[in-house]
């Protein structure tokens, strides 16, 4: 009886590993939109799988993956040993998960401060203080495609796959647009946080 040759996934895994290394090296040497887009498309699905394997639902896994990739984009210059990029990436992922669970455990069932702020703003008749006004202000920093996905994702509460289906674009494109929008808004939101802190 002739035995069928045993198929091995090793060459595929090696090929993928080399491709990841080349992509990582390209981004670390020349960090720009194009080199990061490749990195984002490669590692985001892996991060989503990482979070899903740790009992996160799909929406949370996708949001955490984006948070990790935003950290990578901003802090990649701090990495000392480039051969440890993958380990560094997943360390950020573990930290993001720990922060999420820590935040959850600190949340106590109390009155929602956002509701109080909304009621105060309504009482003082200052439309500039309302979240809706702020959202429209932030959206002005984005292009039309980013505005559309941000509205569907965070106002309409659509899942990434629903946005992709509705717009007939790949889910990775939706994730990339949301990521880019968050990246553009980050400096403005940070400024707002600092102003709020100083006013408190």
C-alpha cells in the first residue's frame, strides 16, 4: 500500500514569516502611510484573532486591535531590537486587554456622568457644549469617506462587517478608514482632554 505524502504547512508558515519580516522592516525604516497600510492589513486580523481567543466579542476585538495598531504607529520609533517587533506588538495587545479588564472591574453601577453633562448643557442652552455639536466639530477634520464610516460605526453602532457589506468594500478597508480617522482626531481629542482637565 502506497502512503500519501504528508502535507506540511511549514513552507507556507516560513513564507508568511519572511513576508511579515520584510513588511515590518520596511515600515520601521520608512514609516509612512503606505508602509503602515501593509503592516495594518497583515497584523490587524491576527490581533482580532488574539482578542477573540481571549473571550472578546468581535466588536471589542476589532476596537482593541485598532487601539494596538494606533500605539504601534505612534511608538514604533521607540523599539530597540527590530527582530522583537512581533513580541512587542503582542505585548501591547496584552496590555490593552489588561487595561480593558481593569477598566471594566473599576466600573461601578452609578449615575452616568455623560447624562448629567447632557442635562446641564440642555439646561444652560449652550449647543456648543453638547456631544452632538462636538461630534460634528470633530468630523470636520475628516474626509467624506472617513466621516461616513465613523458615523455608521459610532453613531449608528454598526459592526465593521455590516459597513463593509453596505458599502461593498472589504472589511479591511473599513477598519483602515476608521483607524485613519482615529489617528487624525487623536491630537484634537488630546487637546480637549487637557482643556477639560485644566478647567476641572
